[in-house]
């Protein structure tokens, strides 16, 4: 039990305090205990070189990834397996990545507004494909330029990921007009292939 | 907007005040931001401690060069590669598990704490619907239930889990595996 000496009063926004009172009443906690818990967590977040807002935003993105059937795999394991499979079932493997991208593209278009689609897609990939060091989508003269740098990918994994990205873009009515793929680097150019109704 | 006083532990307030100073912000701004986020999390039906624990593990996975890939692609890769690679695949999974476990125990001082291991496994294997660790008379029982897994996927996941547990300091005593179900018993070495 904290004594009065161990406590400090701090100013907070009144609307937040009112919400906290409601939450603590619902959860059967004291406001004091709840506040301490929040501050401990916030300090831990700052220790991880981030902040509670960023952590929450990242969590929401990760939840979206989890809901769409994504799993966490060590990259060496993935590279090893893709390399093995590439030699014998290249077409099937690339098709599966492409189909998966198509599905993801459709899923994103259901989840997010059409107007912001490209920006949100870019943001989603930047946050969740964390092994990618550079990812950008730029609209230039009626075409879309996509650049992806993934230095830890083998040539085979890079190509598989390129198919995934093409699948996403094709499902949103873009067609590829140029594609370049080197180990760890993907450069794609698209144009809209039909007007949406 | 109105302001009111809120009580908190002195040592926490001190640390927050220092943090605010280092970040060129005010204690008022910093605490409001933290409270705002926790209320947002509540609205989403989540709790901040869980979110932070999750973040810690994902950060670890990021540093560990793990990637997120669609499960449907992963299943195909797994099934097809196993036809080619046979038993050598098991070793690759086991080594990956050992690497994860070593990394985890190097970074976390309380690596032997069961809830922490459980939270770590639960996040890394988030695609598994039921993954539990129970302590029973000096033994640790690991249960995995995932009805969507093929037998191969179940076996390889079990191998990876064993790799993790071995490098954390547990030895396998018993292993029961059927499609979608794993029951592993470990003893502390």
C-alpha cells in the first residue's frame, strides 16, 4: 500500500480522467492502480525506443496481418525452402505467390478506401514487411513506379515476392508495363488497365 | 479543455518527468498521450500490457530476420520441399528453433519465467490457435492444437518448438504427435 508520501499529483486532461474513472469502475480497479500500470507500460514503451501511440498503431497493423492468415517465419528457413523448390516447381511456386498477392489486394480494397489505396498499401508493406529496407510507390505521368529493396532475400525469394506484389497491383486494376528483378531489388512500373465503375 | 489532478507513484512521476525533459516535451503532454492510447486500446478490446508484450516479441522477431509470409504459400512450400529435402528439413527447423531460443534467452534475463516463454511462443506461433505451457511437478508440458495443420506441418512445428525449448535449457522427456496435435513434456536441465 502506498503512503501519501509516495504519491504525486499530476495534471491531466479532464475528459481523459472521466474516461479512466469509467474504465476502472468497470474493471474493479482503483484509479491510482490503473494510472501506475499505464505509466509503467508507457515507460517500458519509451525504453524500447518507441511510444505508446506507435506501439498501438503497429499492433493494429499486425492484427490485420494475423487476420489475413500471415505467419512469422525465419528468413533463412524461407530462403532455404524457396531455393530448393525453385529448381523443381518454379511455375507453381510463383503462381501461388501471385494468387496470394491477388487475394491480399482484394482484401485491402475491401478494408480500405479507394482514394487512399496506394498510400495505405505502401504504409502497410513498410510496416509489416520489415525485412524490406526501402519500399516506395510513386505516381508519375499516369503510371505507378514501385521500388522495393530487400537485401536479405535470395534471387529466388525476390522473384517470388515480386509476383506477390504484382498480384496485389493486378487485383486493383493495374497492369505491369515494366518489371526488373535482381537479387534483393524489385523495380516495377504499372498503368491502370481499365476504368473502374 | 479542463484539467484535473491525478495521483500516481512518485517514482514513476519522476521518471516520466525526466523522460519529458529529455524529449523536450511537458509531463502534461506525455502523460495525456499515454492515457489516450490506453483508452484507445480499451476501445479496441485490448490491454496495453499485452500489446507491449506482443510488441517486444515482434521486435525480437524483426531483429532475428524473420519475415511475414502468407500461410497458403507457406503450406505449399513446406509440403513440396519436404518431398525433396526429406529428413534434412527437420534439421533446418530444429536449428531455426535453437536460434530463436538462444536469441530469446540472450536478450531476456528472466528467460526461465514460464509466462514469458509462453508469451514468446504465442506471438512467434500466432497462427496456432491453441498453444499452452503448463508446469506440472517439475515438468513442463507443451500443448499445441491446430486443426488446420497437416501432419508434416505439425511435425515440423513440433521440431522447431523443441529446438527453442532445448536452447532455453529444457530437455525433451516425451513426445506425442498426431495431425494438428502435439504434446511435449520437458524437464529443466
